[in-house]
């Protein structure tokens, strides 16, 4: 049996220790997904800023999403990889509270930002003649700021409520990171009042955005059906379908985790569900939002050609 070194103020993240035969496999898979997330999202940010043709509202919001996903996964995955690879599963109380606050803030921000991006697509598809008038730079900056502000306000509220509760018993967190439902299980007192307040906050930050997003896609699909070209309809439905797949993965897994009562929360299921919104969705976002976009493909090809040209010039100078 593994021994854990811990002080009275430390928490022990049990992670996937119930399935020791899966830990090495999970380490490899999660490491690959994390590296793909870093490369994909960094590429979007760099390419979107380098090429003027990508200086549009869609890529402005996509850069925010990519930066957010980089921060979100980095706040969770390195700790998870250390726990999967080594024997030390401890995390300090301060580190745990910081991880809880940051992951909750960034996850909440993404929930709002996805709605903002859906609104941008709605304006582009349903109001094409007025798109540039609607999506002006000041509005884009305002919408992005609201997303970040709303996410951090939600995190301050929920983390504050959690930290106000006394914790007792063994400081074992049956999860791979400091997640709110698992924290609530350590509370010494009845959590019904706190959970009721958190439920209201989660409806505002999860259910309301998900509902608005679905409504926007209903209008987008109606507009797509009015496209006379069958090829145009097919491409539009493929794009909308891939976007909705990621959206359902993110909102579905987050709603499952945060909108059920703590006493119904299954930690064994919750850990695998959490992989969707902490690792899989951030890895898929760059693929879904860019690979089907001709402007991004063209920019990536141009960047590749510029790199090849630079390498040839360097070789010629070396001669």
C-alpha cells in the first residue's frame, strides 16, 4: 500500500488510486491530450494575431477561449500527472483553495464565453448584412470582459461559501483535483443552505448560458435551412454539428457534476465525467473551431510556407 506524507493542513487527492491498473494508461493518454491542448490553443493565439485576415470578432473570441483553455488545463493537469506518476498525492490547503478558485473561475468564464461566441455566429449567419455594424470592437471587448468578470464573480461567491464552512474528518479528497462537490462532503455541518445558494449561482452560470446557446443555434439552423445550395447547407450543418458536440460535452458534464445534490454525487463516476470538461473539451476546441475554417487553414499553410522559406534562407546564408 502506498504511504502518503501529509501535515494536518494538507489534503490527499486520491485520484484514480481505486484503479491502479489504469493509472499508467491514464498518465500517457492525459499527457498526450495535454500536449495537444497546449500546441493547438497556442497555435490559434499566435496565428490569429499574426495574420490580419483573422482580425475578426470570431477569432478575437476564439483567442480568449484558447487562452482560457490553456490556463484551465494547466491549473489541473500538471498536478494530476504528478499524482498519477508518483507516490505523493498531497496538496497543501492553500494550493487546494487556489486550484478550486482558479478552476471554478475559468470554467465559469468558458460557460459564458461559449454563449458569446454563439451570439457572434448568430449575428454572422442570421444578420450577415448588419454583422459588422453589430459586432463592433467595443462590443466584442465588452462581451469578453463580461465573460471573464462573470466567471470570477461566480468563483468568488462559491469559493467564499465553501471556505466559510468548517471541515472535519480525514482530509481525503476522492478526486483528481480540488472539486467543489468533493469539498462539500468534508463539511462538518449540514450543507443544505450552502448548496441552495450555490445551486442558484450554478443555474445562472450554467443552465442560463446553455439555454441561450441552444436558442441561438435554433435560429442559426433555421437560417441554414433557407440556404438554397445543398452543398452550403451540408457544410453549415457539419460545422454546427461539431460545435454542438463540444458544447454538449462541456455543459452536459458540468451540469451533471454541479447541479445534483452532494449526497447523490458519485465520486467514481464524477472523476471520469470531469475528464470531459477539464481535458477533452479544451483539447477538442482548437480542432472543432479551426479545422473546418478555410481562413484558419489558409493562415496555417501560409505560416508553414513562411517557415520553410525562412529555413531555406538560413541554409543559403550558411553556405
